[in-house]
C-alpha cells in the first residue's frame, strides 16, 4: 500500500482529534480514534497495557482530576514499513490544572477500517531526561 496525501492528512487529523475528544470529556467517542482491539500501552507510566476502548475510557475516568486539561500534539511523522504497516510518531504536550507541563512521545500503528483510519496500537513514553550529548 502506498500512502496517498489524503491518507497522510487523514492520519494527522486522527492524531489531532485525540486531544480534542479527551479534553472535552467525549470518552464515549473513543471508537472514532481507536480500533475495537486497540492496545494502549502506558507501561512507561506504570499502568501497563489497556485493551479496547472501554478500558481506555475507564482509565481516564479513574484518573479523574489528575487528567491533563490540555493534550496537544505536534511533530507528527507518518511512515509506511516494508511490510505495509503504517506508523505515526508524534510529540505530546500535556498541561495540568496547576499549570505544570509534561512531554511524551506517541508511537502509533494505524489501520484503515471501514469507518476510516484508526489507531490500533499506541505506546506513550514520557520525556523526562534532556538530551545528553
């Protein structure tokens, strides 16, 4: 499969939509972002892997006021592997209610489904250590 410009733009839009839906509390719309069998990997945060949209929604609700008030995404890069796997890598900036900010890297595998592009796998890794040349 060769990605078209339209596919690449749709994947960028998909990744951007995550912050809008989560920040608005539209957790019942996670199926617009993720496949039914999504694996959401928060191992780097000590939370392990979540499987399926209901698990993602449940985890967000359990986090409550500790959820960021703003999820911002930038530096999106979309690539197609030799096996046809479509990957997206992006940077995330999370702003909390007390004004503190955190940075993460999102590593996604996306898949085209009948309803459009969806994230089938997402690994979130915090960026806590600056570059050490």
